[in-house]
C-alpha cells in the first residue's frame, strides 16, 4: 500500500512502449472520478486532473477551472493513492515529476529542488498551501466505478521554511491524527494531519 504522502505526487511518466501494460490504464472518466476523491465536494467538478494515456504517459485529462490540481492513481504501482493540491504548488510538484522521469531518487530530487528554491529558479508559495490525499488497497478499489472503499485521508499543508518555533507544532505527532511539522526550516516544511481512520 502506498501510505507515504510522497507517493501521491511521485509519478513516473517515462515508460517505454515495451514496458506499458495498457490494460492497467483505466478509462479517462474513471481516472478523473478517482483522482478527485480527496477534494472537497464543491471543488471536484472544476479541478484540473492529470492521468495516464494508453502509452503510459502522464497527461492532462481535464484542464479545470478552479485552484486545485489532482493526480490520478499510478496504475503501475501497488495500491491506490490519489491527491489534490493547490495550484500554487504546481511548479514544485511538476519539477518533482520531471526529476522522477529523469530517474532521480528522493534524495536527489530533494537536493535539486532545494538548490533551485534557494537560487529563485523554483518558486514556492509564500502562504500555506493545501494538499488532500486519499489512499487504500487495490482489493477495495472498484475499477468500474472509480470508488475506493475504506480509504484513508491525509492532509498536508505546505508552509515553506516554517519551524517548530514559528508554528508551535511538534516535529513528530504525539497522538494519532494530530498535526505536526515535517521537514521544519526547509523549503519542504509542511504540516501533516491524519490519517484519522
């Protein structure tokens, strides 16, 4: 199961035709329905959605008309994990996907994006920016409807360079579901909330 929130936005779009099992790629309407599951109900219809084409490439399935970007589940990984985030985070997320496609691992991506943020090449939001995540098992996913039974929610609020001192939040949770600050003091600083269930 993909329980890491990072799994929600580390999507690899560079698959060769020989590696792609197109039978794993669901119809666009099902991909879209699943991708928006984490979003608030009133935002689902107008969110921008990334999904996979039959070549296994990550493409825009729907342009959208509000401030959310949603990522469909990666059909080439075990488990179901979808996320929606503020458009203000798109440069950061898009750069991560680009580096993943180049074969960079988590540490390399962190270092590269950190340097790019420091030099001003990559812009991070100046205010807190939200990410919604919903994940679960393949066994609980209905490929014909796009629904996920018994999925879990996790919420991430990006607050670049926030610290435990500036927020009053701990650097690790003291109880299930409580907010805490991950990667404090860095460009990746974010408040983690959940899962609750």
